[in-house]
């Protein structure tokens, strides 16, 4: 997050987030890409081996089954969740045939977040709430450290029945034990 030091007349300063216009955020390139929340650029936690392995496994699974599941999968895609908020889910899944431009502005079928050790529950809950508020039908959060997955809703985070993340009414199913087995291979 960009910060400037407030002028406090010689008293210890507290860093204040710098407000950035939406147009500047959209015209900028960040490595890795950053979220934009009400004018503030927020860095995302990622980059650890476990995070990378699970992100790749999800991408491979959804990409390999895209025809059968009638979906498209995108890693780290900018999603405009409201007029002043852009999020970059670890994995975004849309229904096949959805027409959109460089930034997804329609609610996706599924957003997947993979936790990093630095993630806090408050921060991940805010992300989940943003996805749900925009109308995202399904949100999953996966914790590589605890080896657990959660189905998220306005009621909270719930572990899936039988250890299977699924989208009701579709063939989409992810067996968590198989997903986490990828961590043991590395």
C-alpha cells in the first residue's frame, strides 16, 4: 500500500494511505497486481510455494475440465466488484460464453482465494464480502497450512461436506484431499 507521512508539526507521524484515482490505478502496472479499495492501492499476499502449487492445481483442474464444466478460468484477473473497488482473486471462474473486456465487471461464477501466512481473517472476510456483494454465486477460501477449504456466504465460512468443494447443479467438484496431495509431491 502506498503511504505518505502526515505533517504533524514535529510530532511522530502516522503513515496515511495515499488516495489514487481509479483512472491512475487502471493505467498503472503492478507486479504482482494490486487490489484497489476506495482509492487505496492494497498489496496482495502471495508468492509462497504452497500458494503457487494450489493456484496452479486449481487452474489446471478448471482448464482441463472447461468444456465439460462449461467454464473459463483466469488466474489473477482484475474484477471490478463495485465502482470504487477492484479485486484480483487468485482464481476466477466464469461460465463459458460470458462476453466482457479486459476487466471483469459482471459477477463470476466462482472466486477462489488461497490463503498466505500473512493473511488475516478480517482482510479475507472483506474480500469475500466484496465478491458476494457484486453477486458472485460461489466463493471458496483454501488454507494450505491447515489443509482446509471453505465455502463462503454471508453466514460465514463453512467446511464442505465430505471434503469436497462443489457447485450445486453442476459437475464441478474439487476433492480437497486430492488437491492437498499436490503439496506433498513438492
